[in-house]
C-alpha cells in the first residue's frame, strides 16, 4: 500500500535553487529513497533504465555499444529459434519484470511461455521463464549476486549471465523444489553455451565475443 509522503522541507540554508544548483524544488516533488511505491515507479516518465528495489530506485548503467551488441546477438538468435518453433518471441530491456511486491527489474532479455500468457502485461510482466543479463562494469554485484538470488526466488527457471570482462557465459537453472540456482554450465572461448529450457538452442562463445563481429 502506498504511503502518503510528507513534503520534503527545504534546507534552512538553501531554501531555493540558484543558478548552477540542483533543482531542489523538483526533487522535493518525489518520494524519498526507500519510500517509492509501485504506482509511483510506474508513473515515472523517463528513458533512463530504472529498477525498484524495496522502495528504492536503482539506476543500472546505460548500455554501451559492445553491451548492446551482445544483447542483440543473443536476442536475434533466440528470436529465430522461437519463431521457427512457433513459440512466443523474446523481449529485451527496458521491459519491467515484477518479481514480487516492490521488486521490479529490467532484464536485458526475457522470455515467457504461452502457458503463462496472462502474466504478460502491457506495462510489465508478472513472471518469466528465461532471463539474461549482460554484466556491466558498474553492476557486477547486482547481476552476479543480487539478481541471481532474486530471479531464483521468483521461480525463473533459467538465467544466463554474459560476462564481457571474463568472456564467459554462465547458464543457471532451477531444479524442482530449489530456491537457488544450480550451474548448468560455465562456458568460455571454444565452448558452445547450451540452454536447458530451449532444447537445441546454442551460442558459440568465441563468436559471441568476436571483436570482428562487433565492428
């Protein structure tokens, strides 16, 4: 339930903004960190990637060209795979994924089976069967630890972590009854990353991280 926020008082020594200052008057129109509700989150109008974590707004790094290349490469391959098999298509950020109350992430790629069509909302999805994150330099803990825990707790069957720094692809899956992921495979140069959920879907790691392909 959303809590009505009291107006944020202006600092006594700085009651109004001057030229070169942050626009404090605008900031005071928004909730304090830790007090954001889902309705307030969805009311934001911005092109910035924003996630909601228990009342706090988090701002993942804006994607770089190489980051977008990795997302595009895998999304294109997965799109072709699903289209050939007449499965629902994969989507990509920024599409909010509601993992539980007051926890909303924006995976780089996400997929939901047709059996869960009712969870595929226009504004956000209520669940997913597959998610993928390309690790950003400023978001290693978020992608490798926090989201790994959160996606598992939400029951998302398969989580791919594409790590440009290590040039690896980790495929994590949930076994029946588990609340933590097991590593199906950690793939590096010379390996072929293989999905468990999508039988026959494979990505050659060397090709994925090829600098020639990204040029």
